[in-house]
C-alpha cells in the first residue's frame, strides 16, 4: 500500500496537470500574422454611430477591409493565414486601418514578409532635444546625425570645429554625399578615393532601405549627371552595410587627425543614424581640443 502511494505521489509530481499543459502550449505557439491582425482589430473601438450589437469587441472584418481599401474576402484570408504574403502597399494600408504605431508596424512586416518595413526619410524635425544632448555629451568626439539621403540634420560642437561648420551652410549644402563629390576641400582630403567608394556603397544600401524614395533617386541622378567620379564608382554596384572605419583628415593648425568612426541607428526616429568620430590617440584628442578652442575664440570675436 505504501509503495503504491509513493508511486502515485511521484507520478503526480512529475506529470503536469492538463490546464498547465494547455497554458504552456499556448505560450509556445508563435504569433502569426492572422492572429496579430485579429488581436489589433479587437482593440479598436467602432466608429461613432456604428451598430453596437456585436458578438466580439472591436472592429468587424469588413470595417477593417473598408479602411484599408481591400476586399473583405481577401482580408478574411489574411486572418486565416491564406492568400500569400501581402505587398508593402497593402501592409501600409493595414497599418493605417488598424492605427498601428511604429513598433506594431514593424512587427507586422516581420510576420508577413520576414523583414522590417522600408524606412521612411526623416527630416530635421525628428531631432529631439534628448538626441541633441547625446551629441553634446561627447565633447571631444565629433558626432553628427544623418538621414537616409545623407543630409546632416544635427551635430555637436566638436563636429562643427573638426568636420564642417554646418550652421553656416544652407540645408542643401549639408549633404555628405554631395559635398564629398563636389566640394574641392573634401576631394583634397587623404584617402578620398577609398572614402568615396565606401560612401557610395553605403548610400546604395540606405537608398534600398528607404524603398521607393524620390529624394534618394534624385540625389543619385544629380551626382551621376554632374560628376564623372560618382558615375564611375556608382557603376561598380558595390554595397556596404558596415559604417565603421578610420578616417584621416587634415586641419591646420592641428595637422593630421585620426578618427575612428561608427554609425548607430536612432531608435526614436526611423531613418536617422548617428555617426560618432572618436579620436584614436591622445594626440588626436588634443588636436580636436585645439580646433574647438580656436573656433570658440573665433565665435567670441565675431560677436563683439
């Protein structure tokens, strides 16, 4: 009798109950596109004046289909896991119909196409005070924020002293790619050919991430038409997604400065990235400090 009791207790301690098994299985099942669409549909309140007699919360399928300008049958198939992966255009319309935020929109694209959505070009309005404080918190490391089309939209004091006086330039003159190929001062920098080749390869990837971006296409067409070096390097069809390396610049009276650069995406604004140029040696740090001191003196003199 005692042995049977022990055996029963042992069995009970090892085997989970059926509700526990069901709960574990529910958590183990990955979320599908159809389940995600149903969940977000259920969270949206009906429009004012809509029929209030509903068996389930949220919008009906036909209401979402109407908002997204797709057929009810096809939308139903999506929720049922049928019909194949939807296009970018349809997913964007569904994102609007379901009032998805940035995270939900990205998640829906990942479920539907196993890739994130195309990034949207962002203007300087997306540079928040918090982001500017991050830039300003690096006093001896020049740092800038660029868009997918390589427009500089924010910078710190070190960048203004070492890289370029962006504040003195019109917005169109702050484009890194355009300046690299059309500014004689940029073209006279050491390692120009290697830097230009890398820039085109990285820009090509950024343009692809932007999807159908008229601004990126117009910039590429402009530089192909006006610069034979851009046209030559663009024809090589090279790509690069690693914005990291060493940059040599010459700035009198500091001389040659070695900067290690790396790019970081700005999570709060899709399409923006921050490039930080870190002095490699103590001598490089002192050179940056000298240029910043000279610039501060110059600005102080101009204000008098």
